[in-house]
C-alpha cells in the first residue's frame, strides 16, 4: 500500500490510515477467537470482482442464477458432515452468515417439527440463542452452568420434567454450547440426551442443536479418549461452526449441518427456481469458495496440526500467567481459551478483552497468534498490576 501522510483526506490516504490502524489493533488482539494464519490465497484473486450469489436452497443446482459456487458449498457441507459423523444418506446443511444465523435456522427448523416447543440452553450459552428464541417466539429456559461454564445436566433434567408435567407431549429443543463464548466449556450432548431420556422425552419430540461455533472442527479432529461428545453419533440433530473463527476466513460466515430427515423447506419459489430453505435469500458465494479452498489447503492433517499448535500456546499462556502470580485456568484440556480474573482497567484499555459478570476475563490462543504477543501481554499485566498495587492476586510478582 502507498504511504499516505497521517490526516491525508484523499481516498488513498484514508485507506492507508485505516490499514495502519487495523494492523496496530491486531498487535493487541488476544481476546477474540479469529484465526489469522491464512495461507497464500492469491488463487482466489480472480474471483474478487465476480458477484457470486448462492441464492436459495444449497443443493438445488443453479436455480435461475448461474454465478454461484453451490457445488463447492456442497463439498464443504460434505466435509463437515463426514467430520461430525452425519449418516451418508441423511445430511443437509448450508453456508450461513455465521453461528448466529445457524442457531436461528436450527431453532426455526426445530419449531417446524415440534409442537409448542421450549428451548433449553445453559446460562453460559451465547446471547444469540435467546435472540433466536425471541424472534421465533419460542419459550426459553436457562439452565444454570457450573463454575467452569458447563451445563448442569441434573438441573436440565429437573426443568424438563417439571415443564413436561404441565405441557405433556410438547417439543424439547436443547442448544448445547460446544465451547462457550467465555470459558470454552463444552456441554456433553450424550449426557443431554440421557437427561431427556430420564425425563421421558421420546426421540421424535426432541432436537439437540450443537452450537460449536469455535470448537467444533478442532474437537472433532481430535481422537483422544475422553473428548467431549457432541457429534451426530452422540445424538445431535444439527451442528454449527463459524468460518471466521478456527477456519480463518477473513470475513464472518458459518456452516450448519443437520439431519436431512428433520429438515423441511417452504416449497419452491418461482423467482429463484429453488426451494426456500435458508434464512436469507441471497447468500454469499464467496464464503463457500473460501471455506472450500482453506479446507482443501489444510485437509484434516493440517487442520489438526493447527489445533495442536494453538492448544500448546494456550498451555504456555496459562503457565506464564501463573508464573507472574495471576491465577489462570482452562475449562477443558482441548481449550484454546485461558480464563483469569479481570485485570486492571489500564491493561484492558490497551488489550481489549471480553469480561463477564463473574469477574473473569479471557484470552483465546487461536492459530496465528505469535508467542511474542503472549509474552508482551503477560509482561504488561505484571507491570500494570505491580504499578497499581505491588501485589498480584495469589502471590507476589516475581
Ligand atoms: C458459542 C458461540 N455461539 C455463537 C457465536 C456467534 O457466532 P457468529 O459470530 O458466527 O455469529 C459465538 C461467537 O462468539 C459463540 O462463541
């Protein structure tokens, strides 16, 4: 980029300034879960100037509009359906604008199937679940999460039982958080299913949506014993991931995969010559193109290696924080997220971090975070706290 002078009002000058500002913000970006280890994407440059619109149903080839990437979208859905254990003859899905739309779609689909359903999610679920329930006018029950952020299955069971007494035969929708936003705790879909069994909810009366925005792909790629259960084989009916989190697409997008026999559209639309089965009508054709390219570039082995590298950096970060006397923890061994008591405000002014009402803050060690950034953050925390009080919670600064 050409070097405009600061304050240069021309288009070039404004863009230069914007770019410089964004790069500066990136140097302090640890609080939000977007991977930044993009490979060379120059192969995608020729598509930049094409309007690519996957309007309508993802599997309806073409429809009326020909400039689309639905065949690549189909492959992206297939890759994730395989990864998440969806049956070969019973899979559906599409590329969304992100996990917010995916949750909205899953709840919409569930509501079309289940009479007078109630949505259950934990108190640590993403705020988009409550919003989708409100948009769809679905009753919402929040189930308390434990200290680390995982749903209390005993309380889920008790709530569903209590509700079933008054609302016999109605539908039960559970949104499981596969990596909560704040601590990356994982709700166990098999245990959710067992709680519903024990409460007498028959399989045809339930829908379990796994909101795996951040952790779905890296968790599914890990084959170690004890990995949390959240796949179709564990009882999920739909699973969603964001494309701009682990998969590093540099603009918001997501993928939702579902069991096809649970899916219903609204019939064919004459204008698009395709069934109406998605939340938005016009849909990005660039998002499937990027997702397809990155999945092909890394493949399962490359994706797994990225996840392992990020987890190693998360372990390192946790140790470094403890090393300066700042208590830090991870909700589960696969987490990229390190949680710790909220640091003093001057530090948060330099390092924008998400915080919660329990007094926690976190950093998320996504692929692409340079270890040097972690070292700078920990040193800044140590110095800020020392300047404020001379004391660190739990211990003296070394
Ligand atoms: C668990 C969870 N669900 C949903 C979302 C929303 O995802 P998106 O930004 O793709 O809409 C997030 C984002 O942080 C999240 O952490």
